[in-house]
C-alpha cells in the first residue's frame, strides 16, 4: 500500500506528490477525510458566527497540513 495525500479540485483528485505509477495504470483508493473535516464537525454547534469559525478552523488546519 502507498499512502498519498491528495487535494480534490474540480471533481478531480490531484496528488500532492509524485506517484510511482505507469501512465494509464488503474489503482484502488480509500478516501479518509482529513482531521479538518472532523474539527469542522465538532464546531458546527458553536453559536459565535459558527460558519465563519468553521471556515477559519478548516483553513488553518489545511495550511498546516499542506506546509508539513
């Protein structure tokens, strides 16, 4: 198994690193949501402008994960 981080954009999964695959090769994937999605879920019931807070928390987490 080869774990790979990807970003989902415009209905396409885009790897964040080079893959050791042959062009046209088919693979199976397992999608595991990032911790950012779990954090947003925990924050969904907070009253203090919760939508902005959810987006801010997700943006902070995504920037952290991508920069690592």
